[in-house]
C-alpha cells in the first residue's frame, strides 16, 4: 500500500468513517457473470474438461477474464495437467482409488 493511500485512509477515519468495506461506486456493473452463463460454462466443461479458458470463452461468447472467474470462483475448479478439475479432490480421489 502506498503512503498516499495510507494518508487517504487515515483522513477518512479521522473524518468519521467507521467501516473498512468498499463503498458503492458508480459505473457499469458486471453483467457477464450470471447463473445462465455459469451453467453454460459448466456444460462446456462437462463435455470436455481439457479445454482452456480461451476456447471456452470463444464457445460461450464471454470475455476470457469472466470465464476464468466463473471457473475458479463459481465452479471452484483449477487446472491440473491440462485438465480442469474440482479444487477439492477428496471425493474424486476416493472414487479413483476404488477402481
């Protein structure tokens, strides 16, 4: 954090601010991350988990950054050996160990 940012925060708290949460800002809200788009990305991943974010983005027509956010934050997946898998592998691991 820069010293200018520290001074700005200090002044805000000195002037009576009590919370540290971000305040509402003006601007256009994100409209790409919806339940429908999450379902579309999940359907593409269910069909082929070897696709990368760029190919998924092209297929569903969303920006790569939004697809990456959907995959990592909403679907809780990460890339292992060029295959997108759930972050919590305990259930999958037990299933594979039984085979």
